[in-house]
C-alpha cells in the first residue's frame, strides 16, 4: 500500500493548526502510521529539500523549516500520495482552492503550513529520512471495513 510523508511546518505549529490539519487526513479515511513533534536539524532540512538547492528561495526555505518544531507524519492508504496533495492544495496558498488546507489556512508560499510528498517513491524516501526504525506503526483500524468494500 502507498505511504506518504506529511509534515506540519513551523508556522502550522505556531498558529495552533496541528489538530485541524491532522483531522483532515483522519476524516478522509487515511491511516496514520507515524507521528511525532521534532525540531528539524539543518542537515535534515537540506537533505529533504536537496532537489530545490539551486532555487533562489532555498536558503529561506531551510531557515523556515528549521525555525521551530514541525509535526512529522506518515500516512498510509490506496492513492494517499496524490490525494494528500489535493487535500493540501496548490503550493501558493492564494492559488489553492477553498476547501484545501492551504486554501483555507494560509496566504503565502513561504508560509504554506504543510508539506506532502509528491510521488510514492518520495513518500517512502521521506518517511525513511524523518522516521527511525520502530517509529512507524503497523495496525488495523477498526473502521477498515467501513472505508473500503
Ligand atoms: P511541499 O509539499 O512543501 O514540498 O510543497 P510543494 O510540493 O507544493 O512545492 P515545492 O516542492 O516546489 O516547494 C517546496 C516548498 O518550498 C514549498 O512548499 C514552499 O514552502 C517553498 N517554496 C516553493 N517555491 C517558493 C518560492 O517561490 N518562494 C518561497 N519563499 N518559498 C517557496
Ligand atoms: Mg514538494
């Protein structure tokens, strides 16, 4: 089954949006398999965003992500990667549709409250990067038969 790495960025934590954001993934019907609060070290931020290292905003991005604790999550489900990106909305919150997390809760790209992996391969890669072995839990939700026929 597919897995994705979702992270509430420091602005989401500071603004008291942790419960609201987790709730949207929970209500959708995806399975939470990893969750922790974490002060991201510089090196991990750089590794996570290495594909963006040539961008003009890269330095600001690293400062942003390391500016306070984040909430790291691993979510599992059929189609969870693409669906999570839809729940999150466009990178620029002003372009993100109402009803999406960024569309409802943010106003600027540099403060867009949440991260979501952009492919199943990156989902696996990022969960491996942010979680240690034993921090991801396998379990069977009681509601499973009520979510999928
Ligand atoms: P993530 O889910 O966080 O990876 O966002 P994304 O996939 O929608 O966008 P992308 O991977 O292209 O960029 C990663 C993050 O870098 C964005 O979420 C923003 O926080 C930041 N970012 C991207 N473009 C800009 C920009 O033009 N200016 C600034 N300040 N930040 C940017
Ligand atoms: Mg991205």
